[in-house]
C-alpha cells in the first residue's frame, strides 16, 4: 500500500461516529465472519475495560488514546500539506502525546477526558460536517479543561460513557437477533455506563480510604515520635536536676567536714 492509499484509507475512516463503525453489520442477512467476531469481542472488551477502569489506569488510557489520536490526526494533516513523511510525522505526534500521558498524571487526565468526551459527544450528535465535528471537539476540550479542577469526576463520567457506547453496540452484535435493535442497544449502553460509573466510584472511594488510613498512620507515627522526643527531653531534664541536687549535697557535706 503506497502513501496515497494510506491517505485515502484514513480519510474514509469515520472516527467520530462510533455507530457508523458497525454499519456494515446492520445489512439484512449479514452473517458474522470469524474475523468480525474477534474484532467485536476485542472492541467489547476494550469498551468494558474503559468503562470499569477509566480512572484507575488513566495513564494507560492517556498513552493509548494519545498515540492513536496523534497518529490519526497528525497523519492526514501532514499528508494534506504535501509532506512525504506524513506517516512518520503522525507517529511522532502520537508518540509524544503517549509519552507525556504516561509520565504526567495531569496530562493523562487531560488527553483521556478530551478524547473520550469528544467521542461520546460525536456519538450523540452524529456529526455530518466540519461544524458539528468542531462542536464535538469543543465539548471535549471544555471537559478536558474542567478536568484540571475536577479530575476524578470528569474522568469517571467521560470514560464510563465513552466505554459504554463502544461496548454496547459490540456486545449487541454478538447477541442473537431479538428484533428490538434500538431498545437493546440503549439498554446495553445504559447498563454499561451506569455500571462503569458505580464501579469506578467504588474503586476511587477505596483508593481514597487507603490514602486516608496511610495519612492517619503517618500522623500517628509523627505524634509518637514527638512524644518519644518529649519523654527523652523530660528524662534528660530530670537527670540534670538530679545531678545538680547531688552536687549541691556533696558541696554542703564537704563544707561541714
């Protein structure tokens, strides 16, 4: 595949419309192939993992999403500008985002919230033009900026919602046909989203409880150390007082003799 074919492939990818990613499977009488089943299973697993562990492993998500986003956005931009090494340029952008996200916690939060909020907004809005796509990206950017102050809450909501709309359709296509397409998809997405939020809140609560217990232990140790120092200081003072008293007694005895 040459550079032009790669460019055309990327251009034709509907990255911000999750529903269209499964449009081929909606055709009447379509039977899932082994490859499609594997792809759907992997997609469902990734979506569920994002739902349940979005905040828990946010550095991982920041690195993975940053790498994918940088590559996907950087490549067509470079190719459209007539740069022959567009693929390399896109990869470099993705790698930089991935490295920053894996090292810097706040960067991981920002990248994860921005991409997941943008994808979820696109799923709801279904952008068909640049203006709507820009609105989806703007929503993601606002959420990412707010995540600087409300990191845990926004990361949990963004990852749970995005993971739900990824896993829901994938799981739906793996289930037997029920004849209630829309209802089943909505139900699956709702269950996954609500479950993801609940699980992540429980994990975050457990994490903060451990941090509180650790902090309390450090405070107890600090107080205990201070008490030990005070006791040692008091013992030294008592020893000095006793020594002075004995010296005075010895001095008086010598004078009498």
